[in-house]
């Protein structure tokens, strides 16, 4: 088993750390092996400093134990997942408890346990960088050996009940910051939550694997957004689904996915955001690729990003977004791009610079949720990808028909669906992998 743990790891961007597992306080584990692992870890933690002659408070000890088990469960997932995480990103800031938090232990206990685990040689810790990344906790070689010695498996993991799957936050896209909104329960949120429970139930009941290896429990969340905390608590902006390990999988690694032992097919709504803009205006779009703006046919990715950005502004676009200038040919600026986009898409000009993007995103996610639920009613598990899905190859025809029928019901007309080829990396030529093993990385 240890050879599976000591596999080559991905290269990691020092600032972004895209291949870390986000700490999940609701993740737990069962099984004799995990219990023995957690007990041994707790015994190896340094003892808290207390007044001489006094015993540790029983409730404080229990909080430390519970916190350690949660940290250990996350480290087990980071280590044994075929997604090959390099560690886990942990939020350690203090704040008022909300509906999104566990009440069993707070950030103070979490910080204490992580520091004690570091002192015990169980983890390494990279401190947070303000506005760039959270604290990153990674398992040491010693921890990996403990997992192997105790025979811990990723199938030991499960999610505790009580985690909120409908999240609401406030903050503008321009500011890049957001804060959780502790909304009151309502019928709409109850309905949305029930939908997520059904979707998660189907996904966890399916045999979803990466490299023919089990991937652990799945719990998707749906995230909605307000402009400011003072806005009415509604669920009609954003609404995309997050939490699937496949969402961050590079395109040339999706061939490793299987559902029920079958390879997946990747189905996508073509030019979906612009399609939704035309639906909003009640106008049929032109035929062909809606991102093929004359003069920029070879820059489709940049065109897509810039077109989408026009719907997320509440004032006239004057400058290219960060990184936009280098992605376009010489002498192209925002004014020229917007003029070309307006000439190519005159029917949706009224939507530019009106900040309707999150509302369109909510419709996009409503269509996607409808597709997942309809397929689930037919016993089919689908992996959501914001504007598309992946399903087992044998379910392709049903999935395409479902995508067309659900989009017609919710957007007013069936949206075009395309199958994207499942890519494979060139032999020995993938930039996403390195030969440096985890053994070397933590030694």
C-alpha cells in the first residue's frame, strides 16, 4: 500500500496551490484502522501546558481529539485520493459561527492541533499569504507510513450530517472578496437543499473512479451570491455547483475517469453564456461559433473570457481585464474588442455593462441542476462541469436529449450540445506532472 501513497506528485504553483484539498470540517472516518491511527496520533501530540497539579479539562481534551480526527480524515483523503493532492488548504481565521460551521470546535482548537501535529512530525505547515492562499498543511512521510501500517482506506471516509449545501455569500466580482451570509431558513432554500441531497445521493451511489481507484465521498455544494450583505437574501444570482474532484481535473486527464466501469463522454453546451444572452433577449443567435469574432478566430479562449466579462460590469468597459492584452493580437484594446463584439452580436448589446452575469449564471446552474435531477430519476449519474456534464459512454444519447429538453424548458429553446473529445497527454510530455516523488518532497 505504501507504494501507492508514495506516487509522483503534481507540480504546484507557489502562490495558487491549485492541487490542494480544501479542508472539510464535516469529513469523518470509521473503521478500526482509522480509529487506531487517530488514537496513536493523539498520543504523540505534545501535552498542553497546564497549571502544575491540575488535570486537563475533559471537555477540552475531547475537543482536541475530535479536531484531530477531522484533520486526520482530511489528510487521509489528501493522501489516498487518486486526484493526487499535495496537502490541504485550511482556513484558520477567527469569526462568528454561522450555519456553515461546526460547533464542536473552533479555529483556536484547529490552530492548536495543527501546530501540535507539526511538532509531532505528522505534518508540515506553510503559512497563509494574505489574499493569495490559505495555510497549507501537508502529510509527512511518517504520517504516510502510519496510514500504511494501520491499513487505512479512502473507503473509510464519510460525511457527517448537517453540512449546509446551499451557501450564500456577499461581495462584488470586482472586489474579489466575499463574506458568508447567515441566512434564515426558507422554503426556497429547503427545496434547493433537497435537490442537492438527491444529486449527492446518486453520485455517492455510483461507482465513480479515477484510474480504477475509488475517490472517497462526494458532497457537492451550490453557491449563490449577493452584491452586498444588506441585499435581500435571495437565491437568484450565481448558483453554480462546486466540490467535485473532477472539476479541477485537466482536460487531458479526464480519460482516467470511469462511471460504472465505463469511460466517460464530455458533453458541453456550445457557447452557453452568449446563448443565454440571446435567450434573455428573446432572439435567435446566428449559426456557428458565437465566439468566432472576425479578426479573432484564432483567439477563441480570449474572446470567450472577454465576452463573458461584458456581462459582469455595471459601468462601461474601458480597459481589458488583467491578462487580456497579451491574449489578443497587436493593436487590439477593449474599445476595439467591444466594437467588434457589438457588430457580431448586435441583439445582445443592451446586456453589455449591465452586470447581469450572475443572473445568467443562475439560469445556467438551474439548467444544470435540472439535467442532473432528470438523469438521476433514470438512475444515471452525471458529473457536472458548470456548462456541461460527463456521463458514462452508454448514457450519451439519453444525456444529450435530456440536456436539450431541460434547456428548452428553462431557457425557452433547446441549446446546442456538442461532445468534446476526451484528450490524452502526449507520452512523457505532460507539463502537469513531475518525477519528484512525495518521499523527496517531504524529506
